[in-house]
């Protein structure tokens, strides 16, 4: 009986109403805000980390796109990439992002994120070991 109900439920769901890729859950969004700690700066030029999309304010699902760029003929070292959602405790987003990561950045066309202000800590190094640590912040409105 459970299998029949499940199959019937799947048939009745319109094709366009399926959820996007869940980047942040409601439960995670309700955690207390975290902090990034000290963002180090050095003489060497680490790779750039740029939030391409969404804009400062967006509706969910959002196109979540971050661009990486290394300098001086170096490449991004994806083994050093760390992305976390700044809450207490911090939420490691790497398992959710793995299939969307390329040397050029992160590209999720349909990221589901609850309404509210969201802060992400992204750290990445280039093949010379120069590291960039960035905080990206944007707001999702209902």
C-alpha cells in the first residue's frame, strides 16, 4: 500500500514543481550566526574569489555562481577548496558542492536557499600555495 501511495504521489506532482539543489536547509538557516575569524592578508597575490550570482538580493531558487581566478600562470588547486556556511556550528558545504565545482569556480543553476541573509566562507589556493580567504554575503527574500 505504501508503494502504491508513493507512486501515485510521484505521478500527481507536476514536473515543474520539483525542488532545485538544496544548498542550505531551513534548519541550518535557523542556527545562530557564526563569524569568519581573521581573514589573513599577505604580500603575495592569492587567487580571486568573486560572487557572480546572485545579486545582493534574490529569490530562491538562486543561480549560485562563484568565479575563481589564479594569477601569474598558476592554476586553482581544487584540493585546497573549502566552503562553509557561517553559522554556529559552521556547516561544511563541500559534499553538496562537489558536482558543481570546476577550476573556474562553482556554478549551481537552481540552489534552494531559505529567506534571510546568508554568509559563506570560501578558501582556495593556487598551485603555488598562495591562498585567498573570502566572505560572500547575500540576502534571499521570500
